[in-house]
C-alpha cells in the first residue's frame, strides 16, 4: 500500500547539518505515524524521532534541540532535519511508517559524521 524511499544521507563534519527525506507512495500516508530510527555498528536499533498523523512530535533525549522531524502530507514526504551533528550520530537511518497493519520501512541511508 505504502512504499518508502529515503534520501539525503552522506558524510558531514561534526557540527554540520543534513536533511533526510522519506518519500511515500500510496493513498493513506496522512493516517500513518512516521518515525526515524537509526542503527550504528554494534549497537541496537533506536527510535530517534516520531511524528503522529496529527503532527505531534517526540525525540530521543540525545537529539532534542538538534533534530527536527516534520511531514508534508500533500507531498507524502517525511523529513528529518539534523543540525549540530556529532560523531555519535553516525548510523544507518531508517524511515518507518506505522499504522494499523504491518509497519513499512525505507531502505536505509548512511549518515557519517567525521572530521
């Protein structure tokens, strides 16, 4: 029903910024909660940011004030704006759509923060 395609990852220096995009296909995007997860090598996958269908947001404590999740229902796209990036933000970032049925996942995009 909904397919997710991620883009925007890359290599950035500490203190830099990146914006990740998650473009969705399908007819009921506006009813899904959208999430960004990340997984670093040797670490558990963790929820980074959440936005409800109504626009309410929640963040992992370590990214509060630095990351912003948003959604554009007309464009059927979710975003993760990442500022003041730190080396510990290095991970593969995955977009997730959560609804009544099975969750949908993007393909993952690598974010590397290094000098």
